[in-house]
C-alpha cells in the first residue's frame, strides 16, 4: 500500500514539474529579495519581496514583461505622486484628499489606456500618503519605493533566468501529435465533403469546381497507392 501511494505521488510530481519549478523560483526570489532588503537596510523591504514574487512568471518572457511593466508603472507613479506632494500642500485632511484625487485620477485613466501603468496609481497613493504618515516627505518616499521595487524586479528577473528557467515550447510540441498530410487515399470522403461545403463568393464562383478538383487529386493519390 505504501509502495502504491509512493508511485501515485511520484506520478503526480512528474505531471506537475512546471508548477513545482515555478513555486521554487517564486520562493527563492522572495527569500533573496528579503535578504537583500535586510542587508541594504531598506525601510519597507516588503515591497521588494512582493515585487520579486510577482515578477516571477511561468516563462522568461512573462517574467520580463511583468518586470518591465512593474518598473515602468512604479517610476511613473512615484514621479507623479512626488510632484503632486511637493506642489500641493497636504497637511490638512481635506487638502490631502484633493491631492489624492489629483494624483489618482490621471494615472487611473492612463492605466486604462496602457496596461504597463497599472501599478502607477497605487504607487502614487503610497508615495503621497505613506510619506505623510512616516514624516519622510513625498520625494524621499518616492525614492524609497523606486529603490525597493527596482530591487524586486532585478531579483525576480535574475531568478527567472538562472533558477530552473522555463524552456520555451517548440511549435512541434504545441501542435497536434499526429498531424498527417491534408489529403490521402483513405481521406477521400472527408475531402469531398469539405469541398462540397466550401463557400463560394465573388470571383471564386468563376473558378473551376473545387469538388471535382479535390476528387481528382484524391483519386490520383489513391491510384498511386
């Protein structure tokens, strides 16, 4: 019984190799980002850990796109949030709410137009409100968020490239396993049925009958076999 259970577990692990490798890469990326954030003494190093885990995807191309989108959105949101925080005084709650609306509204519209800026409104909110809560100011908060998220992007991309990288599937692997030639001697009825239902529009009605062409082609192939 134990041997049968071990075989089932082994078979399940063999079928889930891609998922297991992805979970391992995400774990390694999170731990490495945490260690680097602690080593560098980042104030909110959890942003680096979150970014590293998010960037790691099932494929290298997906990880590269996620990292670039995350970095572009962070830079845009941090720059705009810091600019609003510097230009609009937000000591009072009412004025802070107005500054928040001024920060979020344009970036939210930009995020709907370009997917790479989806994190820009979130970053602007963190820069504007987080800096005020920690008494760091919007500029210092923006620099901190860019540093932490940039570190997470670098770690996530590095782990995706170096730790059990996902191999791209070839077109042969993605295609059907037993794809044969379009017409054989035993495929004659299917070819004739397909030719009978072929749509005829415009100038194609002036061309020779497709059904007779398909039958003649399949007949020639059948006579050779």
